C-alpha cells in the first residue's frame, strides 16, 4: 500500500496517488470524506502487476478520513498519516493530511 502526494504550485491542490496491491481483487475503490464515502466516485484502475492505482485532486491544508473498498470489504492503508475512530462504522479509518 502506498500514498504519494504531489503539491501543485499553481493552485492549492495536491495530487494524491493511492496504490493498493490486490492481485486477486476484481474491484477496488478509495472512499472517504472527500467523496461522501461513495465507491463509484473513485474507482482504482488495475495494472498488469496486480496493483490498483488512482489519483485524486484534494484540497491542500485539509485532513481526510478514507478507506479502500476491496470487493466490498473495507480495508485501511498501512501508509495512512494517522487513524481516527469512527463511531458510525465501529472501526478506525485512515487519515491523510494534505
């Protein structure tokens, strides 16, 4: 699992690339407070090596809670900046600080 942040000089946006190795998975999305936890808004693309990858533009100076949805199962990223307890989900979410 990996998260890569690339800050743009021209505007207060950070291009965040999410990568998740999941060879046997059919469908992977990243969901979070940046997309109303909607898996359809940020599907990741499967690469030939079995890694799912996608890039989102997120506003700089913010923190977001997120998780991956791997074939319908929620998974945290071990490369998250932090973790936050979520009473609604009854579990921890990953946190990314931009």
